[in-house]
């Protein structure tokens, strides 16, 4: 498709997510990067140097009012997702908002209503159900070749909690910790694979480091309306790494050297003040840093490995596991791998840009719309409530997976 049909993209927030999107949009044929906004002068200056023809703003409202922007990509801190989304949609812009969609279900409702009122599209991403491996798993399940789905297992162990953080990222009430950052990935993918309709959630969480007083680990049990179940585990405490169980694929095929285990914790232990840690986050992940612009854009063989970990889906007549190049099926005929078909595209942030292009230019309804993202947040927030009350939480706002149009 030629560049003339591209959507004009403005990126709000030039931290890690926004910087990765900027880098990808620079080369993406369906997107023209026309603007960016960030209050931090050093990040905005790096953007100006790389994109002399694009508009650069310190103020989000000014970007949202620009006639040069069709779509606003919101990659600001979680507590700003709602006001920035409303600002963009009230100015007639389509919106992509990074997960989590918002901090409460009421905020999700306000965003959904604004999209409807302004006749614009709202999608939430990137989340793990964008992964080509997850799309292929869902296609296999819907085809019926392995019989009915029975259970889903996801398990991830990472260093998440010990990456450099701003103060609010360690405060659950402001969207900190894994419940708002990592759990939506697992829940989103499990819901998509399992058909979307989760009946209830029962969960436990862990806050095991007083210096970082937010949820760093959880286990959840999801009960689907159709009878399938999902068991989800995530720990971000930088001890064990799921890479140990995946033949080193998440770290380039070589696995972690022994001295790398706990290395993130050791770096954080040397930091004296919160200001120093916040500055380290900007220098490590912001636009212009090695991770923010020169590093990976998320197109590694296993771009969602850190978020979902090992994923195994069990059906009546076989099991399915995500691999580096596709999925592996274990059934009565033995073990065989199915590569990712070209129709699913490349992994990484490009799939989010491709979805918004389909929505805006072709009028195809999105998979990851506001109602879908609200249902994912309902499960994540339900897990938090369940852990606090030690009870099963029944759910009310679930929606089914969309299997038409985009993946078949």
C-alpha cells in the first residue's frame, strides 16, 4: 500500500513505549509520523533532531488540536490515559492507548463513551493477543482440529520490578506494579485464546520487598463460561527467569550467563534517591537512549515472552505451545511445528499500527476495542480484589473474542 494511504500519527509520551513506536513508525509504510509531545526537554530535543519536518510539542493538548494528526498514540503514564484519551477524541482524533486502558472500569466507560460520542475509533495495545503465535493458536482452536479447549497455562518470571521506575510505578493506587503493567498481557492473551468470556477469577498476589511496595507477583485461576480454565503466573522479582525453561530464546538463543541473575536488583540497590532512579529510567528507556531508539523495537523472535512467558494450551486431542517461529502441536501424530503464516504479519508494535490503519482506512472493526480492553481490565482488577479479600470474583463485562475478518 502506498504512503498516500498512510495515517498521520502523533505520539504522546516519549518514554520506552512511545520511543519504540516512534522508531517503528519511521519505517512503517502505513503510518506517517507527523508529531510528538513530551514535557521533558531532552526527549523532545532528540525527537526534533531526528524528525525535523514533524511537529514537536511540550503540551499534549496542542498535539491533539493539530490538523497534521489523524491518530494519537497515548504512551503517557497510566494515570494520564483517561484525560489524554478524552482530549484526543474530543478533538476528533482516533486513539491508540497503551495498556492498561485505564485505572478503573469507570474510566474505561468514559473512554468508550467519548469514542462513540465523537465517532472515532479507540483501540488498546500493544497487548499479547497481538502476537502472531496467539493468533495462530486461536485459529487452530476455532478450527476444531484438536477438539475443545480445556485449559491454558501461562508462566513468566522476569526482573520487571527492578527496572528503573518513577515513584507512581511503585504505587498500586496510581497503576503501579504488575497488576496494571504485566497482568493485562497474560489476561488479554488468555481471554483471546479461550474465547473471551471469563466467568470468574480467583487470585493471590505478592508484595515481598518493602522498598518497592506494590504487587510484584501473582497467580490467578480463570474460569471460562464454556468450561475451559486458565492458570496464570507472573513474578517480577529478578530471581528465577523463564528463559531457563525456553532454551535461551528470550535472550538471543544463548540463555542468561549465571552472573546476570539478580543483576537488575543489584543496580537498584546502589541507587540512593528516587530522583536518581527516575533519571536512570529516562536515560535507559526514553527517546534517544539505546533502548528507546537504537535498541529493539519489539520484533524479536519472541516479542511477548517477557509478558506471557511460557504458554501451553491443552485441548481434547492435543497440546499447543508457542515457539520461536510459530507454534508446536503435540498430538497422536507426534510433535510438529506450524510456522507463523504471512497473513499474521511480523511481531512487535507494527501490529498495533496495522490494526488502526485497517480501522481508519478500511472501516474494519478492531479486535482490541474499548469493550475488549475493559473486559481485560475487569479480570485484572478482579484478581487484585480477589487477592485482597481471598475470594472468587464473578465478572460482568466480558465480551467474546472476534474471530471474523482479521485472522481467517
